[in-house]
């Protein structure tokens, strides 16, 4: 049974929640990446992100010189994003309910691939239409430090260590909290090798 750790109002870490299902989750990620490969997207300012990304579900989150947004098709292939795997839906619903957000039904999953030295700067997830739904984030592979701040970028974030199988859920009063990931340390994990995989389930529509 996962250990529940409250990190803010409406924000929870479920320690070890996905350990038993980690291999299934990673196999699904590999199948998605075979169809919609990981890539480094470009910000509206023209900077290439260090984190590699892909998506699955009805919508995929993208960034380019035109801005941040959701699209139904992969801009690199012109095809619809791969469908959401059943294991993502199943575990996402269970994790959100355990954190106090029953009825969560994600329609999008952004998948991030972190290598040594990569990071994700503080930001808000605000391209979704429904802020009433939480964000549900699964960690696989290498350990990372999750940065969880407040409603303003200037708020000093908490540094929360995450291991493979941990799940972070934030919604309600914390839904628009600034968050990010500190630079990843070099190591090797038996499941993912030299990288960390992060699955972020959202309700985009």
C-alpha cells in the first residue's frame, strides 16, 4: 500500500504507488515512442528544451514558435497521437481517487524523458480548459528532485525527492502551483537505464 505524503493543500505524493506496475507502464511508453518518437521541442522564444517529450491520448501538449498548446495530431508525423494505454487510465484514476480527486478521467498524457543534467524550469500547467481536474504525475526510473512552489513564481519551492513508482497529484488550491524538476543526476536504473521517464496525465478539454 502506498504511503501518503501531503505536500500542500490539494497536493499529495503517493510513495511507491506504481512500483508493481512500473514495468507495464514503461513497456507502454516504449510502444508509444515507437510511433511518436521523443523529441526536444522549441519554446516560443526559440530555445530548445533539454527534456525530450512525446504524448498520447486524444490531445498532445506541444510548444513551438507559435506558442504552448494542445493539438490532436503529432506535428512531426501528421498522425493522431497514440491512444492512451489502459494501464495509464487505470492507474491515473486510482491515484487521483486516493489523493481525494474521484472521477478524474484524463484525455492527454505528456511523457517526458530526462537524461543526466536535464531539468524542467518552474512553470504552471495552465493550457488545460478545466482547472477543476488535478494533474497526476508518475515517476519511472532514475530518482529526481521535484520542485513544488506556490501560486507565484517568486515563491521558494519545496525540494521533494522522488523515486521510481512515486506519484504526485496536485489539484484544488494547488492546481496552478509553480513546479519543475531540478537537474537530473547521472546514474543507471534497472528499468529505464540512464534516464527518468515522467508521465503527466491531464484533462485538457
